[in-house]
C-alpha cells in the first residue's frame, strides 16, 4: 500500500491545503519533546502536506481522497499533546481542524461545538451566553482544542469535582466521520463513546462534540504553604472530601518544586516549603476559610481576588497538571515526568512510600480528583532524567509498589494507557478505518495484536530519519 | 420565673398578634404526630399567643418584651418539623416568621433571604433571576421555610451531590438575634454556624440567611423497578458514585413500599418489586441511560419528561425523604419511622443485615447521599408500630448492629442527634439566651447537664394536659 501523495494533493487543491515544508513541519509536531525518549524517536517525522477543512463536508472529501490514494491521515487540533499523538509516524496528510471552530448551540448544562474550538473560547462563549463553562479542561485551556482534549486528553482542571473525562456523563455525544471509500457520518453516544474518545484519532474524525457544562464562577486561585508534605496531602484530601465546598483544582507540590521552578512564586516560599494550589468558587471562600482555620500550619500566601504580589502569578491552574512539568523543564531541561495512579484506597500512604523511595530524583506533584465516588490522587511526578533504562526502572518499581503508570514516554495508545488491547477501540477501527490509514502506528492492537508489552513498542512503519 | 403573659401581650399589641385559641393552637403544632411516642406527650401543648414580626426590628421588640416578662418564645417557620421542634413545651409566645419572607439578594452561587421564605419560593426567584436554585432542600419544599430548614432540618433532595446541610459550605452566613434585655444582632459564619444551625431556635432567632446556590435544571424524575433489593442498592450506589452524572435524588424503597403506599405508582408495580426514585439532570440523561443499560434487571417505569401514566405521580422527590413516611401513614396509620445512619464503609452489607433481622416489621427506605467525600446511605425506615418498648428495642438493636439512630421519637436536640452534649451550642445558649427562654425543654444540656441518655428525657417544665 504505497500512498500516492501527489494525486491526493492534486485532488484536494481547491481546499485550504498547505505544502510548504516549514509550516508542514511545524504542523507535524506536538509536545512529545517533554519526553527525552519520544524526542529521540519522533523528532524527525514530518507529514507530506496539511489541509484545513472548514466543514464536515470538506472533512469527508479529504478522507475520501486520502482513502482512494492510500494516504495516512493524522488529525491535529493544536498539537499540545505530549505523547506524539499528533505526530504523523508515516507521513501523509495532516488534517488540521483549526478552521472548524464554530460554537453551534448552548443550552442549560450542555453545548454543541465543532472540534477545533479552543477550550478557552468555549468557556468565553458559554459564560457570555448563560454563565456556564466547561466542567473540566486540560491546563492547556488557552491553546488546546476540544477535539484534541476529547481524542487525546484525560481530564484536568475540574476533575476534582467531576472525575475523569472518560467517566460516564462527561461527554454526551460525538459526531464522527469514518475513513472509507464512502465515509459515513456516525452519531456516537453511550458506551460507544469509549470507542472514539481518547483514541488519538485512530478511529474516525470527530466533527461535532456535545459536552456538559457547569456554572461559571469567578474562581479564586490560591497558593498555600505547608512545612510538611504529608500534612499538605492530608489537608488536600480532606478539603476535596468536603462535599459542600465547590472546588475546581487541588494540587500539591513537593518541595522544592514551587521554589525552584515557579519563578513568580519563588519570592514567597522557601526551598523547604510544600505548596498547595487551589481553585475555589467565590461563594465557597467563607467555607474554605472555616475549613482551613482548622489546619494551623496551612498558610495562604496568595489569593487571586486579593493579591498583593508585585508580579502576579497568572492563572493558578497554569501551575498544575502538565504545566508543572512545563515550568520545571524551562528551568531545568533535564527534567521529564511520569503519570502515576495512586488510587483511592490509601493514596497518601502509597505516595509516601514512593516518595521515600525516589525523592529527590522523582519529586511528587499530586493532583486530587474524584474517582468512582471517592477522592483519589494521581501524580504527574517530575523526574530528573538520566537514562532510558533508569526511567524504565523507575516506572517498573512504581508498578511493583502498586502505583500504575500511564507512561508518557510511549506513543501508542496501549502503552500510555492500561497496557492492554481495548477490544472496543480495535473492533471499531476495523469498521471505521479498514485500511488502517488513521494515525497509523498508534494502536498496537491493530498492527501487532500479540505484542507483549515487556519492552517499548516500535512501530515498523515509522519513517526513518533518512527517508 | 413566672411568665407574665398578659403584660407581654399588652406590650406587643401594636404588632401582628394572635390570641385566638383555635389559631394559636394550630400554630403550636408541628408534625410530631408522625411519632406515636411524641403524640402521646405533645398533643395537648399550646402557646398563649402568637406574633408575626414583619422586620428584624419587630423581632427584637418581641424578644425584648418577652425577656422582660419571662415569657418563653418558640420560633415557627411553617411547622413541618417532625420532632416537636416547633411545639411550645412551656406555652408562652409563638414567634411566627411567615411574614419575613423577602428574598434580598441573588448573586452567582448564593442568595441572601429572610427566614420565612418558602424553599419553593427561593427556588422560583433564583431560577427566574439567573437560572439558579438551592443546592438542597427538605422534601417539604413546597411548604417549609428556609429558616426552619436551617434551624431544624438536616439535608434532603440534593444531598446526593452536596452532602449534609451541616457540611462546611452549605450554609454561608446567618444573622441572629439574641434573647436578652437588649437583644444583640450577630453575624454568624465559619465554625460558629454549628452553634446556631440545627439548634431548634434554642440559641437565637435567625433573621437572615446566606445560602449557596447551584444551577437550576429541569430535573427528570424517574422511577425504576428491580426484583432484588440488594441489586437495587448496588445500582443506586454505583450510580451515585458516577462523578460525571449530575443527580439530585437517589432513593430505594424495599418491596412492597411502592405498591402498598404510593397510590399512583401502585398500578405500575407488583408487591414484590423494589423501586428506585431518581432525579437526574436533563443533560445527564444520555449518560444515565448508558449507565443503566449495564443493569439488565433495572426497568425504568416512569420518567417525568416522557410520562405515559394516565395519572401523573407528581414530583418524584415527594416520594422520598420523609414523604415516604407520610405516604405510608396515610394508608396505614400504625406506621411510624426511624432515621438510621448506615455510613460509608459497607452500607449495603449493613442494610442487608438489618433488613434480615427486621423485615417486614421494619421496611427499608434508603436515601443515598455524599458523606465526607464518599457515597453513604441513610435510612428513613418504615416501622409497623406496636409498643414504645418494642420501638426502643428496635432502635437499640440497630445501634448494637452498628447503625446509629437519630431518634425521631424524641423532642430534644440531643436525643434526636448524637445523644451527647454539643458544647458549642450550650456555650452559645448561655451567652445568647441567659434566661433559657428560647424553645425551653429542647436542649437537655441546658436543663440537666448530667442526663445519662439511658431512657427518654422528660422535661420537667413541660405543661401537663390539665394546666
Ligand atoms: C503544559 C501541558 C499541560 C497539559 N495538561 C493537560 C491536562 O491537564 N489534561 C489533559 O488531558 N491533557 C493535558 N495536556 C495534553 C494536551 O494539551 C491536552 O490533551 C489537549 O486538550 C490536547 O488538545 P490539542 O488540540 O492540542 O490536541 P492535539 O495534540 O492536536 O491532538 C491530540 C490527539 O487527538 C487527536 N485529535 C485531535 N482532534 C481530533 C478530532 N477532531 N478527531 C479525532 N482525533 C482528533 C490527534 O490526532 C491526537 O492524537 C497538557 C499538555 C501540556 C503541554
Ligand atoms: C413529609 C416530610 C418530609 C420531610 N423531609 C425532610 C427532609 O427531606 N429533610 C429535612 O431536613 N427535613 C425534612 N422534614 C422536616 C421539616 O419539614 C424540614 O426540616 C423543614 O425544612 C422545616 O421547616 P419549617 O419551616 O417547617 O420549620 P419549623 O417546623 O417551623 O421549625 C423547625 C425548627 O426550627 C426552628 N426555627 C424555625 N425558624 C427559625 C428561625 N428563623 N430562627 C431560629 N429557629 C427557627 C423552630 O423553632 C423549630 O425548632 C420533613 C418533614 C415532613 C413532614
């Protein structure tokens, strides 16, 4: 199956098509370079052309043409993903959805939007329309698209109240175009959502999203300091467990993360201080103060509604989730990260054991979220990178200690997830992408169903640097 | 300390005062008669007069006059409480707050209201103003006041998402008038809220309430049937634990409650069927359907947005909380009830053990709520009443089995609660009601600090039927 790139470009020339090498190259990259492992493998990859459809009809046209000419299609929102999800391993076409950014409908509790809408723009429109906003968003809110969040993200700011993006109810409906001779348009809801959401665009192109909303508030961003990490975790757990306090973010940073990596926070903390970042609804602030008074060692050093810092730190959530890694990387390029699940049974105990084992090689950055009706914790731990072997060893020891990793140093769905075939996704791909042209190389189950997961998967189809 | 009723009436004659025996008698009663135990003890009690202040200034005037003349004051919202909270054990004055029903301010996430507002009217005003409503309300929403809910209630419809009324954040601020020679007006927030909320008006008169709001939705009311009680509990637990599904009510009725006591539901269920009542946000309905599909034995028999029942059942929440008891009582006057805590650790196991012990003498009616960041269950069990001794025995056995009771057959704060002195409430009463004139007889700690709770407290000051 050799792609006929030239024929495809010719057939699509009436669309908004881009063949300029420099811009195609920039559209072929995402933020995989947060991982030294992925950087070593994906840095050279580039598509042959990019096209920006304006409508679903144009998406269908692109898919039809690429199908006819065996051209791989890798969909792109704004390429803020970290696992090379948007990198075209086999070249071909970048389907860039930036022009499909209409907000179609806003209703009480839900909105219907096109995939290329920025998360920030959805919030702006919903707030202006009816005082609503997204339940949750990735911390790349200002630059990421909703399509990329649904196809490549997992949760984020708001997950402390609403759980993960995959939890039933957090996506209402998707409209999806298949990759066939005659592409079909499918309305996906219910259990079927799992086939398409978080599938890295390997299963179909999402052209419309119906997503639940929550009320918009002027969230108060806060930083608190503690002298003791365990106490900060206990505080954060108990705060999140206060059902009457409406929160949007509860994040804990082991020392010296805040001091060393958060430039505008640094003047206000010592290297030894643990920092907790919060977003609290304004009408929950009196309750928050009542709650916090019972923790004599908690000190509020910043609140966005009453700041006296000479240099404002900006949005507090842009310190949490993977923005923590970004800030650390900027200061120390040798830093990379892990994504660890500490669960709901004894997250604090498990985190303490892991920390005792690894600190300071691995520094704990904890996100508190709701998981199955309980309070849970996850880590986007900062790792001082030395070698790939050591990184793999660190991951392995975590897992032996009972803390599963969603490995951000892998470009396949399975290795970044539960290291098992998702039968629903695979079955759907057989139906929706029979030639396997959608984001090839990202689903191990498609290419090598018997893969053992004992070592990193290397897709045989990946373009070599020389090509 | 003998009250000088005539002097007080004379001093208050320029206010909206009521001395007509029939109407004063009706204002002296609440719904204590749901309990045969309380009915035997409180049925004859009546105040000497009632007064309906229109303003906080008039409240102050009433309290000042009653203080001067040693007249007990029992505050009344609309008297829908079940524990005789609003019954004047020592006669005196009924302070009826029905005229103080202004909605003062509505903001994003919160409202400021007078105590005599009906819960229903607050919801109506907040919805019209800005698509908001109360986070939670007692199922007497249509008839009860917010002041009575805060001073006498504990939670209700909405607690499955927001927890209990006493949980930090669920009341923002109270304005309270003290019972002294010169009544003071206090603004109460933070930890101090526990001194005044759920204190049955023994600690001061609430004249203003700041309460958090949630977005208003056109909640879909549902009834589902199951053939198996445990499965219905498991379903309800798992549903409530789905963080992405926005719910306002999750209630389970053991068979044959729905068949025997819910007249409009009866034609649609068999005596053997367990019924689950739900309120689900409209935009959560697709997710709800996805969730429910995984439970093949769950059958939706009614949904308010698509009803084909010839006789509409009305508001679904008016089958839950203590409305279950009300409906059972109407059919079988020998029924009374318990309030049982099954906690969060193994509520289903505990309920099953209790049910195995007592059914059908005690039928399980379960309310699912959030408790400290987890899903918990409570019971408003229906009891086939025989004797007080047997009722006490049932309560005792529950407690021995690890299921604490909030005994609704007692008229004191302590016996209806945790059977222990609340030091904060007592201390505050010393300060705010030095003569002990506010709702006398309701706080054991005030009258008999050494009471042992081994038997029912009988306040010595209670008027005898002959008086
Ligand atoms: C600093 C930083 C912080 C981050 N924080 C978070 C966080 O809090 N939570 C989180 O979940 N992620 C986070 N991420 C990852 C990423 O930013 C988000 O998932 C983001 O929402 C992706 O959106 P995007 O538009 O950049 O998607 P892209 O990177 O462009 O695409 C992501 C994946 O989705 C596919 N895709 C995109 N659009 C479609 C479509 N319409 N149909 C089918 N497939 C499609 C792409 O092919 C790709 O596989 C973070 C990343 C960084 C760098
Ligand atoms: C069928 C039924 C269902 C119910 N369901 C629930 C439920 O789901 N949840 C729940 O919590 N309760 C429930 N209840 C109990 C009761 O209806 C509620 O607590 C209700 O909110 C009380 O309001 P009210 O205006 O009737 O108060 P009242 O009965 O008039 O007063 C209650 C108590 O508060 C005091 N009080 C009233 N106003 C003030 C004030 N301004 N300042 C100081 N003290 C004051 C009174 O003195 C009294 O002690 C139910 C009762 C029934 C009969």
